[in-house]
C-alpha cells in the first residue's frame, strides 16, 4: 500500500521550538500583568455541551462552531427523510469545541456560584476553535488570553482593562497601537437618530465591517436592511469624524444627547484611566465599532495597530445578563482578550523579539571519552542546580561533530573537559559566536553563564 503524504488541516499549525519560545514570551508577559492586577487563573475543558455554546454568539457564531459526532452509532434512530443539514446536525452532535473563553466562564460561574467570591476576577489563556475560512492572521485553532471581572457594574474595571492593555503592549515593545472604543448604547442612539430604533443590531453589524468592505458596501448593506436614504443621510457624519479625540467627542455630543448613557459612561471610564495614572491613553472614539458577538451590552473595545494592516489584536467589552442563560440573573461582567497569534505576527513584522528569549539551552557540555563524560555529568548536575539551562552531547564522537551540533542548535557556549582540563580542575568554555576559548573554574563558569 502506497503511504499517503502527511499534511496539516487548513487553519492548523505545528510550532517549532523557536516559535514556542516566542509564544511563551508573549504568554508570560500577559500572565505577569494579569496577575499583578489581582486576577486569578482558570482553565476549562476544550469540549462543552452544545447547548452551553449555541445561542450565545449569534447565528454566525453557531455556524462556525466545531461540532463533535456522538459516540458509537450516531445514525441510530435517525430518519432517512431528514435532508436539512442543520436538523441532522442537532441530532447527531451533542458536544462542541469551545468557540471562546467567555461562555465557558459563565458556565463555570453558574456551576460554582455558591463558592466563588464576587466580584470574581479571573484570567484564562487557552486555545479556542472556529470553523472559519483560514486567511492571513485568522486560524481555526488559536490562543486567547482573556481577563474578566464578573459581578459588578463598576466602570473602574473598564478603565483597568485600558491600563492593562497599555502595560502589556509596552512591555512587548509595541507602541504604535490605538484602543478603539464605543458603546452599544451609542449605536442605539445612532439608530434612533436615523429613525430606526429597532434596527440598532443591524446597524452595528453593518458598521463593524467597515474596515473589511469599505463605506460603499456598508451603505449598500444598510439599504438592503431597510434603511431609507434620508435615514442614511443623518448617519453620514460617522464616516468622516475629526482626527482629534476632543473634536470627535464634540461631534458625538452634538449629534446625540450628552447625557446619553453610552456617552456618559465612556467619559467616566476616561476619567478613571487618568486617576489610575494613564494621563494620555492611546484611545480613539470609534462610532463604527460594534464587535461581532451579540452578548455585548455596554462599552466595547478593540485594539489595532496604526500602521500595520493586521486587523484587531485584541478586543472585549461589557456584557450584562450572559450568566442568565445558565440561571444566574442580574450579574454584569466586563472582559478583554488578547489574540496571541496576532501579537506574534506584529512582533515578527516589527522585529521586536528580545535576544536572547531566555528559554533555550545556554551551554552544552562536550563528550570526549568515558572519563570526560563522568566529569561532564558532575558539572552538568551543578549547572542545573544553579538554574543554568544545560545539556550534554549524548555520544563520544569527534569534537567537530559536537560543535557543529551546537552551532545548528544556536547554543551560545560549549564546555570542554579534556585530560588537561581534568588535571587543572577547570573547564574550557568556548564562545560559539566568536570562537574564543578560555579556561574557567566551576565558580567562574557559573558566574559567566548566570
């Protein structure tokens, strides 16, 4: 039988060591910041009941969910008359891969509400899956780094999210970013201004595609959804807002009531960010921002690079009533999520990786002969006890082959312990970049590598 050439599923990826190190650098940076702000870790299963996941993300989200076939004879008892794939899917699948980390969080809270302390503050860094069309920066399996506070309506937590976004990105060396901010109540106000108060969701869904399809396509979609020309004329100002935050705010308060809930809450959030020490936050009022997920009810955020066409590198917002789907009513929450894969691409394109990343092997001990190996193993144990990332070449082969291995692995130092070094009680430390070699006592070797 002819063997089949192995391939990856579209939208899925393998990660080599160098990529894992880079991803860990991003994850460690985010984790450090989340913990500093008092958030505790949580992990949930990859698989959830479909009735846990469906109905929370809107129709598009339900369609993009990876569903798992029931175990055993999943066609048992299924009528041959069923032709509609959606109806069939509901009968042969009862589980699905998680679509995001927020809905599993709500399920967790509902199941553990009597033992949790509220406001409940957690961060979660795990992969999610979406049956989306793979393209640049969009995969079917990807990592999200969520942070949420559930059980309070305090706008202080929106401001905390803004401060954390700044801290994470600046720690990663990313400066050329903007936090786009809007409010679902502002979208309702815009729909009311256009005389279509009941069409706020349709308006938001169309505006949210502006970056992808352009102004003309958005207006065309709104016309198809029943917005009349005179109604659209009242909304044209949102496509040509001033560049400064102050002027944008003036346009918003002129077009909508300055006491409108969304306007008032966003101003309060900005006041809080100043109180938290962020005098000049990189925020822009974006009246076209809606965020696609249907569960947002208040402020929404999205982080974008100013001069890189990478779409969003993170997003989130306020949601009220999401826990109600699990029997826990009247509980408000707010959260944000970084997309690790988008951050990776930004750091790669801007060449912002630190050198070294601090994960790979620092020194390799050469293995010249049996006696050399015994000496090297003792040195290796001492290095590892002192938190030095070290390894030994496993076979007694010629030194040149061992040096070539270290070169290919990009190990910066090789420690050689030949008969002369054993007699003198030292190690010959070779710098693989310069080729320089010098004798070191064990104490000086530890100091050199620390």
